């Protein structure tokens, strides 16, 4: 009896059946490039979206990167798993549409949840970042393995196909990172960026679905009710975005910024950056110093030279321009040069905080570390360090190399004051004191007594010079300005600093030193 025959054609060894429905190479490359790039746009914009609620610190940045990578891993795994069980042609378009809807819904979800999860707790940071990134990034990461599965035809060319599409995906991510960082963030609010991304994903998914339908002469996958539900969900997400609470008056390249009026002082204005109080100004009285640390700076400036004598002052960080306005009012003719990295804050200050540039005040937009290198040696009587990223001094402004540059710029007998924020166990302020002391011969510290005792976080003002400081005069002026502040110097300051780490460009773990034990 003869063996039964089969009419199934067996492919030659080393080959898979050629998928008659593989995507055109150009379309496949576009989908991988676009989906991979969209993940990086989402990741960059998410950092700005969560910043107003949990800050922009190393922990927040690490959380965004970590959650995005986890989403990519789960998305790639699930996309590959589905590709082996379902026809990828029926899944790619829905993945893009769902990613678009998830991106649109992200905005209201984060803004409502952010009001509840405000603060720097690790659990709040991780949860808010996950709400902002995980679902849309996972859906987008699933696109690449679905496309790869469609394009595989010859086992001898598997490496070539996978390698080519992987490289295209990486190029998409790199391109999106550069375009978002250099162009989109500088030109558009994060709301516009994310809504634009959501619309682009949705339109691309729908267009791909229509094209596949025409090619395959079949209906788009999924029942009509599911399609209608998705459409409604997308519209609801976009609608909620328009009414969701926003913490910003404007979004600059670096901050979510808002100016509020003081209900107890008609001309008082508070500048909030990422929802943290940053500066206070009195539009009618530039000599009014509201916050304790500005009173301390004013007290030191008042005795840095004979009363009324003009100063050449350099300010590292502008914010609300409180101290430059104070110096102009108390020492007419003072030359205030302000290095402010965020040009949007300069414009906001001119619009809402009474900042007027002229002979006595010049704002230079740029990174203070780069700009101070261009300052002349022995050119400044007073240098004020008041630059922050959220509540943290940027690490490259806190190193011995930066202190050396400031000492070079400061005239003999001139004064450098630096505002820092720290919390128990006060590791950062001790290290910063040790760092500044490595370059300046004379040091003092102004702070609340309770903070010095480790009973809570606060502002600390480091005062440094290459000449003996006028401590009695500072103490007398400080007593009038803020009787609750303590002045620490000499042996007491040495005991406070102890064996603290000197920060350098090679090793400056500022965020870790600030972390509470």
C-alpha cells in the first residue's frame, strides 16, 4: 500500500515560507523609527510633566529612565509573544492607536494624581512616573517585534533584517531625543508636545489600518463596539486635558513657572518654580526682603563695604532678581551681572516681577559654570551663589573647581555668599563648607539654630572671603535683620564641618548627600 501523498509544498531547507503579506521595507522602517522615537519624546516630556509635583532631581530623572526602560522591556517581550500567536498585521495599527490614546490620557491622569502625590517621597515619584510613562511606552515598544516578525522570510537573512530594523529603531530614538531636547522643549509646552504626539500616533495607526484594509480587502480588526469605545476614550482623554489643573503660568525650557500675589501685601509677588517657592519680591519696595536667606544675604552685603558705596556684584542664578534689586536700591550705581540659565525666567521677571535691565542690571542667559570662566580676575566685590535645580544646587556649581573660579573672580577682600538647602543629617552643607574652605581662607555660616542642631531642613548661607570677615558687623546687622539666625565661625564651624568630603568635578554626589538617612 502506497504512502499517502500531500499537496503541501515543503520549503527548501534554510527558508521559511515567504510571508506574502510582509510590509514594504520603507513602511516597516518608518514604523520602527516612529515608534522608537515616540518613546523617547514621551520620556523627555514626562520629566517635565511630573516635575511640578515631585521636582526635577536625580531620583526623578532616574525614575523616568528606569520606568521607560522597564516599559520597553515588557513591551518588546509582549510584542514578540503576540507576534508568534497572532497575525502581526492585525496588531500594529491598534498598538499605535492605543498608544496615542494612552498618551492623551496621561496628561489629565498625571495632573490629577500629581495634586495628591506632591512631594519627594520615593513611592510618590515612582507611581507618578509610572502613570506618565509606562502604558504608552509599553504599547510603542511592542511595535518593533511585530514589524520584525512580518519581515522575516529567509533564515539566512534573519540577522540582517533584525539588525537593520534594530539600528533604525535606535536612530529613531536618538533623533527624537535630540529634536525634543533642542527644539520641542524650547519651543512648546509639554501639553502641546504630548497632545501632538498622541494625535500623531492615533492618525498614523488609523492610516495604517486603512491601508492594510485596502491591501487585504478585510475589515479592520476588532468589533465595532471596541472601536467606538476607543474613540470615545481618546476624546475623553483630550477633553479632560483641557480642564485638568495646571500648576504653571508658563513653561520655560527648564521650569514650570508661576507668579502668585501675596494676599497680605498688595505689591508682593512670589515666584514658584515646579511648585516650590523660589523668590519673593515687592514691586513697590525693592529693599523688602521676605525670606530669611535673602535677609542674610542683605545683611552681609550691607557690611561688605561702607554704606552706600557701589559694588561690582555677580549673581549666579537670577530667579526673581530679589538681591540685585536690593543692591541697586541700597547702593546706587552698583553693577549687577546676573547669570541665569533659563531665559524664560528673565522674560517672566521683566513681565511680572519688576525687573528692568539697564546700566545697573544685566542678565546673561547661560550656564553659570561656563560664564564665570569668562569673567575677569579680581573683577567682583561680591559674588552671590543662588542657583538651584528644584531644591538642589547643581553639582557642577558645588565643586572645588567652581569655588576656585569664584575666588579668582573675587577681588582681594571681596565676599562670596552661597545659599544652599540641606536636611538632616546635613551632609551636603558640611561638604560644601569643606569645599569652599579649600579655596577661601575665611568662612562663616548663617542658619537657623534648630537646623544647625539637625532638627529639620532649612536654608544655609555660606560666607567666604580671602580676608578676615567682619564678623561683629555681620552679627550686628544680622540681629536687626533676623534675630532668630545664628552665625557660626571659627572653632565652632570647624567642629560642625568635621571631616566632611571636599566635592570635586571628579566626585560630587550632591543628590546622594542630600538624601535623608
